[in-house]
C-alpha cells in the first residue's frame, strides 16, 4: 500500500481508474445516444402521421370548398361575363327590330340571352334577359312585362348548359322543348291577363284568329305561343351554337362554361 504522499511509480492504478471511468462514460453515452435516436424516430413517425392527416384534411376541405364554390352565384359574374352582357343585349335588340320590321311571328330576341347563358351560366343569362327586355321597352313598352319570361329562359338555358345539354342532338331536342315550355308557361299568363291575349307581335294574329273561331283564349294563346316559341328556340340555339363554334379555344376557356364546347383532341395510341 502507498501512503497518501506516495505515488504509484508504475501508474497501473491510475490507468485502471481511467479505463473504468472511460467505460462508464462510453456506456452512458451509448445509452443517451440510443435514447435520442429512439426519440427522433418516434418524433419522425409522429410528424409523418400528423402530416398525412393534415394533408388529407386539407384536401378534403379544399374539395368541399371547391364543391361549394361551384354553386356560388357571384362566381358566374366574372369580368369577361360582365363585358359580354352589353354585346348580348345589343344582339337581342337587333333581333327584336328585325321581328318588328318584317312582322315575323318569331321574336328573335333571345339569341344574346342564350349565348351568355350557355357560356357564363344561368344567373348571368337571367340578368342579360332582364336588361334586354328593359332596353326593348324603350321602343316597345309591351316588352317590359315579358322580362319575367326572358329571366326564366336565361336561367333555364344556363342550367341546361351547366348540365352539358348542348353537345348531342338528342340533348338539343330536350333543351329546345324545355326552354319552349318555360317560355310558354311564363308568357301565356302575361299575354292573357295583361294584354287580353293579343299583343303587338305578329303571332297574336294567329291567336286572335283561333279565338274568333271559338277556341278558348287560353288554348289559343298557349298553342300559338308553344308552336312559334319552339321554332324561335331552334333558331336561337342553332345561331348561338354556330357563333360559339368559331370562337377560339383560348377564348372559350376564359368563360365559366366555355370548356363544355372545346373539342378534346384524340389521344395518340401508344
């Protein structure tokens, strides 16, 4: 044994102590390292799991928001849609003037309404029909009460366009019948109750002839209106379709419903 003042000349005890201390520190370091690695793994797994849940929730939320936004009225009123309304109103006015000048039984005053409704949606189409009849009322006051009919036609045409009812011939038949029925149902009561079944339009002559032969006023007005309205709608839809057909795809895509009328290029075979 060595005294307190004596030193180990060989240094064996000191080396042994240092070795034991190093082993203890090394084992403690390994334990701490394994603990940290385990904690990092758990933390990483937790982050990945939470991130997946957040992504799915965000995707679901975005999907729900996009679904809801499809039905917002304000989405139809883009800047391009608002700029198209005056042009459509002018087209309606020109068509109405042709109707009066030539004394045709066809109104020709819904071409612009169909154009806007088929490209921009029902609410823009309804507004176009309303403004169009108010403008027509400047030269023909009897057109103002029929603004309700133009609004109904714009709504119907817009919802039909949203349902892609203008891309097949059999769908066109349904669209013509639907818009004609809506127009007749809304215009016949106005013609009978406000104007007594006879208005300033040329088709009223046919209704008056039928009434003079003893046909009930409602049957005469509804029958005449339905017949000539169907022809009028055929012309309006055909003319609108021809106009849309010559519009470039880069312009159509800017409208809310313009993509419905863009032909998809056939995929090349692999």
